[in-house]
C-alpha cells in the first residue's frame, strides 16, 4: 500500500483557513509544569494521597503534562501520553482497542488506576483528552489514595474549567486522517460559567483495515454559590469504532518475528466488525468554606463503558501442523510463523464505576506544631456485566501472508448478559501534615478499607465471595534543606486484588487472594525561581509474586502466589524553563524488577517481562529569536532491551526513537493562530514498543512507523 504523503480536503482547508490557539485560563485553573519565567514553579497535585500541596512539598514523584504540552505534542491517546514519562510504558495497548499502561513496572488496574478530577473512571475506554487541562502522573500512590489498587501509581485527568475561550482546531496526518475539535467557554454571569468541548475524528491508521472514527462531547460548569460555596460539574460522552489489530507472539515461544510489516493486520477477515466503545463519565464536586481554615469537600462520580468487542483474533498455534505433536507451546505462534485465527465476539461488555467521597480539611495549631488535617469517608462500587462470548477457531494463517486467507465466521451467537463482578469498597481515611518550625514536616495517616466482592461465572452463578478489612498506613518526612530544595522519605502500604489464573493452567479462571504491597521512597526536589524543577527519587516496591508454576498437573502449570516481586528504581526528572526561550521536559528511569524465592529457576533473579531496565524520555522546545512566534522542538525516547520470556532468554532489542516539530504562532485579523507540525519516529525506526500480557498470554506490538501530523488552531 502506498504510504506517501497524501493531500486531503482537510489539508487544503488547513492551508486556506490558518486558524488559532488561545491559552486563556480562568483564575481557578491549576498550573502545569510548563511554566514561564518568573511564574510560580510548583503545580499542585490535588489528587495526591499526601494532601493538597504543591509539587515541592509532595513527598512522591509527580509529573504533570499540561495543556500547552499536550497540544504541542498533538497527543490524543493514552499510549502517546506514556511516551513522555520514562516511568511509564505500554502494557497491552493494541491499536483500535482501549489501552493500558504500567507505572514503575506495575500494570494499572483499569478498575481503580485511572481517575478524572480525582474520582475513579472505568479504564476500559478510549480516554479522551480534549476536555483535559492537564494529566497528572502520580507514581507510587497506594492505599490512602484509592484503597484497593495496583501499587505502581495513578493517572489522573484534570478537566478544563470555564474560561473565556473560543478555539477551533483542524488536523490531519500523512495517512489522511481528519480531525476537528472545538473548545468554547464563557462566564454567563459572574457566578456561573460553562465550557464545552467537542471532537470529531476520522482516523486513517497506518495499519491496513484499521481506520476508525470517534465522536466526543463534554461540558463543564462552575457555580459559585454564595460567598463560600462552589459546585463543579463535568460530564462527557464518547463513541468510537475501529478494528482492533492483534499483536504478534514469539515463534515457537522462543524467537522474535522478523521482517514484520507494520502496515499488515494479522488475521484480517472481511466479516470482522470494528470494536465499538461507548463511554460516559460524570463528576461533581461541592466545596464549602466554613472559615478561612476549614473546608468541606463532597464529590461523586459515575463512569460507564460499554464495549462491543469484535476481532478476528490472531492467537497461538493449537490447530497448526507445526504444533500438533505438542512439542511447541500452543499459546505462541508456530516456529514457521503459522498462527490460528479465532472469531471472537463479546458485545455489551459493560463496566460501571460509582464513587462518593466526603472530606473535611482544616488547619489548626497545638502549641508550636501547625497541623493540616484531612479526614473523610468514601464508597466505591464497580460492576461488570458480560454476555457469553463467541471464541471459535476458524482457520490458520502465516505472518508472511501478503493476503490473509478468508475463512467462514463461526455460526455461534453470543449468549445472554450476566453479572460477572460486583465489587464494593468502603473506607475511612485521615492524614495529618504537621509542621515543626519552618523546615520540617511530618505526614501521618492511613485508610481503613473494607472490601466485599462477588464474582460469577459466565451463566451468572456465584463463583467467589471475598470479604476483607485492612488498615493501610502511610507516612512521610519532609526536610526543607533550603528555600529551593526539599528532601523527603516516605512509606506507604497498599492492597491489590489477585489476578485471574490463565485458562491454560490447572486452576484456570480462578482468582488468587488479594495482596499487600509496600513502598519505600527517598527523594529530593529543587524548584528554581525561573520555573525549572529538578527531581530525583529512589524507591522499592514489593508484593507477592504471581505466576504460572510448572508442575505435574494435567495442564502442566498452576497459577500461584509464591515468593516476592520487588521493583527497585531510580527516577530523574527535569521540567520547566532552562532559559527564557528553552523549555525542557525530561525523565529517566532505572528499574530492576525481579522475583525472588519463587521456587522456580525460570523466574528467580530474572528481569520481569515488559519492564526495561532503562528508559528515557526527553522533549525540548526552543523559541527562535529571529522570528517572533516560531519555535522548534525535538524529542528522544529510549528503552533498553526488554524481556519477552519469563526466563529472560528472549529479549526485544533496545531502541532509540527521535521526534521533531515546529510551531508558529501569529495573528490573523486580530485572531491568534497556531500551526503545529510534528514528526514522530523521525528516522522510521522499527522497534517493539510493548511485550505485555493479558489473561496470562504474552504479545508483541511493534511501534508506529514515522508519523507526520499537522494541526492549526484558530481563536474566534
């Protein structure tokens, strides 16, 4: 297929229209890390479990990607967000499907790992960014933040607030995609403001047969109630449809595929329908100031995602001739590249998150000690409803096929919908930030959580009922070494649910018990007056290790919790203004993720799958002095070799990817206009971006080829 640059009607419209970019903010907007010289350098982290403090006084690694940076990078997907922080990585993120990531080597739990305005949202959706003011990457957040959750951290999307803004954006790319977005806001009265965002996206994918569409609508409203109260409302709805691209697998379980054509869709069948995802997210926050020192906060959230999962799925080689004798593991591609194709259909896969939280925050003193106290109650309810899916073998193809053979779809139809999961959490939490003089702070608190969870089989028959109660402590010490430098040490405990055993193990489809995690972190933060922020953190996170243990069972494996999984790492960050014209957003991660005392030589002492030891992400932006409004940018992403097998015998090679961009801002008839041209993977490097797993099976996803994007934003 011809991959040259194509002129589209949208491209022509861009050349004719010359639109805008306006960076207006309301007084209530939260500042991001991309600050200008002589402006405050410390963005608040409102959803951090360590309270409402600025960046320097938050004893945790926090990175903020603000609206200006998101626009400059033309970021629209979660996987693209993950590129710009070295502590993040893809963890089963197919093109055309909802994506998941890992923080510090731990895959986020889609039930609790993603938040909008601090409230949980169903992670099984294509998370939109048009209505987002900034993306907060909160690393190492644990029990106090969310109760039962994966220990790596949280991604929190902070919504745009009402402001006087009228922007329209048009965009395209080298494949011919068409994108239109509108951002309109105003204060209707001095006490009531609204902001509306909408986007229409026709994606022309670099993968054949994977073109898609997306429609997004959102509204935010602020109501100042009297002199002390405020109500903030956010609601958004999105619908999307795109064919999902299957990942590759190791050949014979031991060899990386070679000569991969990134434009080819594995297993494509003409009867394959797109994956449809409809999502709704609603949040409301009411704050009331009793006195200048005491405030109440009541927040509620509702998130619903409905997935019509349709895919001609490329998986394993159970039916291929090269695997028939059992000498090759059937859950990998065959040594010669053969793979099986399954007709997989799971319509009406519905995930719902509901959350409510009430909190009281206040300041007071006991003698010479000043306190910032917060305490409250929270309730979280998640349900999963699914129909009995169709998952039937239809034929076998080969990764070298120029055209995939066409097979008949399965005549079977999905069964009725049934409740598969009903999970409830109730919690009491408290945190006291104590100031001892001007240079020392001690934070102490915790969360007492009660979990009541019921799981059901495909027919809705009760299968598991888990009840547990746990207190999760959290503490930190902060020393202000100088006006600009803080040093901290923290300890947190968390609780995460046990994983479901893969179908090919002797205890397939059963869930292991919940696990307790512990994190210790020491860090230093430097905030310069001109807006540059430097940080370094050393951490260690440990929890029980879950894996498929070889044994004498009929299946040959049993999914168990044995030994300890420990992630020990060093993170370095630099964000903000280096000079008046030069801005940098850079991070580096050195991470050792290993299992110990697992009792299986395959695992003990090996770097875990899909966790590179070294990652870097650098983006610089320079405003040229000789042309007003013209800026150039460059990026570098690096990952060391990445384990693709549990014993480390096969690794995806290391890679370096370079990005470039140019941006021009000017006035057209008194309207601000911003042009942005970016080229990702400038040198068209082939690399494996993801060796992650789902349901116990491992997949390989190649990184995107060179992608050029053009956008123009016009202020009305």
